[in-house]
C-alpha cells in the first residue's frame, strides 16, 4: 500500500498564494519591486485538537478557522502591495470582515429565502416548489457573482494565482518535480477546492431546507442562518470523501459540476505566478518540518 500523502491546501491572495499544512502556513507574495516576499507562521492548535477530527464538527470548526486565516492572509498580501502608510489593521479590518460576512449571508441566503416565501404567498407555490425556487435563485446568485467579479482585471489575476495553487498541489500529489515547467503541466481543478465546497453547500441547502416544510417568514430566515453550520459540516465531509475516492468512476461523475464551476474561479497562471506558488509550498513544508521537530 502506498504511503498516504499529507492533505495540503491553500488559497490565492493578492499577487500571491497561501499554502496551509497541519502545523504551519506560508504566504508568498510578489511585491511591487518584483521580489518574492514570504511570510510564515504556526497554525493554532485547533488543527491538532481531537474535536477537529470528529466528523461534521471538524467541518464547522475548520471553516470558521479558515475564514479567519484566509482574511489574515489577504490582509498581509494587501499590505505588501500598499505599504506601511496604507496598512489595513485594527477596527477597520474587523468591521470590513464583519460587514462582508453579513452581506454574503444576506445576499446568498436571506434574499433567496425571502423570494421563495413571496412565491408561496403570491404565486400559490407549495413549500417544496418554493424551496426549489429559493435554491435555484441562490445558485444563480453564486454563479453570477463569480462570473461578474471574474471580469475585473485584479480579480482575474487572483484567479490565476488560484490556478497556480491548484497546479502546485496537484503536482505535489502526483510526485512531480516542483519546478514551474513541471507544475504547469498539471490541471487547474482540484477536488478539495473551496469553489466546490460552496457549490456543494448551495445544492445541499435545497434538500435540507425542503425537509423543513412550510415556515413563517421569520422562522424561514432564522433557519437559513442557524442551519449554515450544519450545511457546512455536511459539505465538508462530502468534499473530503470525494477527494479521497477519485479513482471511482461514480465519484468523478458526481463532482463534474464542482470541477466545471472551478473553471470560473481559476485562470492559467504565468510562469512567475507558478514561481510564487511553489515558493509558498516549499516555505510551508519547511515550516512544517521545523514545527514537528
């Protein structure tokens, strides 16, 4: 039996890539002077906590921590580009994060739920059809948002770094040489991508919310917020399971929608982007070794 590889992941940041292991994290960024700046730090103990290994609960804990880690990485990369004089930190940062999270929940969960409720009231739809309509609206919002922001030049560069991150992880898992020329040959898509997680969460919401049956408007809106952790836990386990069974034809068929949506959130990276991604990966692995020792 072949040795099980570590589960590494990451995300694109502004002009760079973050790579996360089980012990440490590394962020490599291309500074305005064209130099590659690397930031490393240890991860919190949550990744080694026994609770993090409990199915479903680990997805909720991991998602919450990943949101914080992701925002921290984005802030560090933004500060590299703007310099000390325009550094983002303190209350401004926390207010921005809170507003963005609230806006996301409002647009992608509460607004579709409101439209679904209006469908029941004014179109005479039963709860099953109104929940289906709500889910289709939520899915449409997600795809439209990704497509729309992807047309912004700065975001297109972030999506290219996202592609570089995927190619680097794919190359590592294939045992390939970690050079830009070698890494460039690997796919843009990856089964554990956050884009796949979001699509899975949205599709699962249609099923779960339909099981609740008809609800008054207030309880319908409250349920969408309260059940988000449940959806996150289920979606995490599904993504984890499919990523571990890629040799199955059924699994490859099941994840086709997930992989297709990733074509909107990834772009073919340039050689210098691959260099940054590989630098982040190598720095993360070195940090992992130091922390284990």
